[in-house]
C-alpha cells in the first residue's frame, strides 16, 4: 500500500480529496495539511511514498515546498494539483511524478494511481533491518551486519533504539554518549556525529528509520525489527511464557542486553530485563 499525504490551503479541496480516496484501496491516506510547514513537520517523523501538493498557497508555495520535501527524502513522488497550468514546465523540472489540473476528477485520480503503482513497483522498497540488542549492538540488512567507520555514530543509533521511539533532544543524547564533555564540546561532537549517522543510513537506504523534529531525535519502531522490541512486546502482552518469549529470554541470558558493546547508559535496562528473565524462570519452575 502506498502511503500518501496532501497539502492544500483550501479545506473543501482536502475534504473532497479524502472522499475520492475512500474506494482507492491501493493508497493509504496518512495526512491532510493546510500548510507546507505542517506537512514538513509530519514528514520529519513519518515515512511517506507520495505527496499531492497544491502549487498556489500563501507563504510557502507548492514549488518551494517540493524542494524541501525532496531534501528530506528524494524518493518521495510529488504530484502537483493546481488550477494554473503556467507552472507545468517548472513542476516537471522539479521531477514531479504527475501534474493535475483542478478540479480533480475520479477518472484523473485513477490515472495518477496507476502511475504511482507502476513507479513504486519498479523500485523495490528496502526490507526492514534487523537490529540486534542482545550481545553486541548490530544492524543487519539482508543478513549482513553494517560496517561503521564511526563508533559514536553507531552508539547514537543504539541509544535511540534503546529509547524505543521516544523523542530525545541532543542534550540527553550527548549526556549519554559523551558524559565527560562540557556542553559546547558535546554539542559540536553531537552534530558532527549525527551527520555521519544520517550519511551512513542514507548510503544503505535506511534513512526512514531515523526521525527528527523540534530538536528531538528518535528511531521509528515500525521501520525496524529488533530482538529487544520483540521481547518487550511479549512482556507487555503477557505472552512471555510462550515459545518465542522463552527463546528470546534464553538469548538475553546468554548474551546480555547490549553487553558486548559496553554502553554504560544501558546498564539499568539490562538489570531490568535480567529481573524479568529470573521471574519468568521462577514461574516456570513453580508450575512444574
């Protein structure tokens, strides 16, 4: 299913667009926005495959907005929707996937959907990486562990995975990764290292696993598979005593939580998970 959003400063246009999509099962409407700024804020935290953009908007117009969208994610398809045809050439210079004249009709929308499906089927979406937290922290893509040139970039990612999608500002990240640095030095190192982290993820097509907005950073849990997340999900759903839960607990007991990487900030969670493992084993012994 293709994840889309639309931005238009006229609410009735967005409402009509939403109604037209009710029967389009191939598209998942993730958001309707009145301004480009609202869309950009959403996009920094959520992945999208395509965006329907009105060109004539006050403030940030559609052509300017599309450049910022592509700066965030160059794989997003842009579909311009406008009442003015004089923008067509400029729109396609920006590599727009389609250009639709208002008013949008169901027939014209179906043509765009076909183009989107053809475009997206031609480019296979990268599979979710597997993030290992039991033992050494590693990121596996198609069975191969990513190679990291910068260990602190890897540690920042590990810390964000540890936070399970909770937004964290640079001060908290720096306090964990560079606990002995003063604020100025920590901030300089943080920004330089975050750049390297983003660059490394982009090189392997994993930019979507990292989100940021309003000065906060987080991992997108729905974009990854992770042994730690699987274990905690089973604990929360009270299914930890099942076969999968016991398998994960055995791995945790053998390898420890991030034990091989030696991250001091992980010690408290490691102790907590170890306590869960002991309680489960005690319950199993009592039930026998």
